């Protein structure tokens, strides 16, 4: 029986350990948890025209809008709520999106933002916490309570993709992108998406990326 719950956004319960054999990830847990390299990376070019126009028109940060769409798409794929942590399979009730912030010392710090389907609230939290992290140079970590989706924007250059490292410690899904590109009247952004095979299969990752494109296109 599938032990993964329906999507919930405002449950303050702590994550709980699952018995892998009682979940849909039982086979993947046996096959991939101890694999030398259990991380898989997909590459996809996204049409981000709607986000670029919305960012310019509404004076909203492009990366904030993309982070919001990532959280929105992930919330529709139940596999994102389960993550291998050490030798355990943990179930979460909430998602957070991580962003890398350039701090006042010119270095980078990590900032987790709890995902909420309310775009205004997400934007407010995003601006508040990245400013806080930039000023204090202290990272904001929500991984004890939420399944965190990592992101990294390399905005100084255009890149075709990137493969993240397999640390053996952090198994969280991770997205990397560079500068978007203009072709005729549209804007495109190559994105790499890395995930742990115990957490999801290629079909789930493909569903997430397709849903992400849909969220980008439909955001208002």
C-alpha cells in the first residue's frame, strides 16, 4: 500500500521515517540507496518567455518566479515528499526551495524558502530572507522540517547544463541554470535537474519537468 500522503502545505508535523517496504519506492530503495552513484541528471530547455515578461512588467525577480514555479510543479509530484536521508527513507509534509545568495562579503550563502502556493507570500518571504542572509552571512536551513529542492543560478554566463556532485550526504533534488537566451521573440533557459534514484524514477522526473513548463506558461 502506498504510504505517501496527499499534498499538504501548512502541516507543522516533523518528518517521519517510513518502512521502505511499505512504499512505492521499495524496489528503488533496495537497488539504489547504496549505489556508488545513485544520482541521475536530466537536461531540458525551458521556454521562460512568460516569466521574463512577467518579471519586467511586474518588477518581480526572475529567479523568484522560477523558484516559485519549481515549488508549484514539485508539489504535484508526490515522490518529492519522500527523501533518502542516510539509510532512512523520510516522509515530509512540506517543501522548500533553496536559493544561493551573494552575501555582503562577496561570498555565497544558502537560503531555504518554504513553498506556499500563494505567490505574493512566497515573494515576500523570498525578498525578506535573501536580504537577511545577505546581511548576516548566515544560511537559512529548513531541511529539518521540509524536503528542500536545491537551486543554483549561474547568471554571469550562458550554460548548456551542469552535473552536480554526489556527496553521499545530501540526496536532495537540485536544479542548475545560467542566463536565459533570446531567440526571435521568445526566451529560453537550459536547466539541469539532478535527483536521487531512490526518491524517484525517470518517469517522475519527466512529469516534474513537463509540469514545470506548464506552471511557467500559466503563471499570472
